[in-house]
C-alpha cells in the first residue's frame, strides 16, 4: 500500500474512541482519513504518524462528514469507493457546508481513469492520488496544502 520508511521514533500511543480511532502525534497538522478499508486506514495512519501528524479516521462517508464538522481537520484524505455514500458525494457535501468548505480534500483511490480524476476535482477535491500511494509524495502534498505545517 504505502512505501514504508524506517523510523527510530517511538510510535505515538493509540486511543480508540466511539467509532473513530485517533492517533495523537506531536505535530500541528490534523488529518482526517475517510475510508471503509480498515487495512488502508491503518497503513495511512502509520505513515502520517511517522511524520508527526495527528490522525483521525472515519470508516464511512457519513461518519466522515460528521467527524469533519466536529473536529475541523486541517486536511481530509477521501476514498471514493464506499458503501451507501461514495467519496465524490461526501466531497460535494463537505464543499457545500460553510463549516467545512475550506478544508482541503485529497481523494485517494484505485480509480485511475482520467474521467474519475476530473469528476473528483469538479466535486471540490484539490488533489487526486492513485493507490498505492508513495509516502513521501503524500506527506509533501499534505504539507503544501496547510500553511505553517
């Protein structure tokens, strides 16, 4: 999934809450992952935690919208293929809500067709990455989206 890099840093402690896992890092950037795959979420969490980011996770689009409104993350990583509401619909809903409209959304998906990328950007995503994701590329993109990170 992600190209792993070795780190001598002790991983942050994990706290499990009501349907939303949270890893507390020491950085300033808070990233919400919205993906129904627990394996992919775990992989992304480990990647971002290695770079001192605070990570929130939601396992459905509907839960992700709620967490985004409650926690106001600095950025959102959004999967596309999810049951019930898909990532494109969730991105559009977050863009239309004044409370979340300014949060940068990066779509991360296996859907590599150019039409999917264009549709995702049209829904309000500011970037579109194809799985598997390169760790350095992901971290660099996230840091470029959030001033001061």
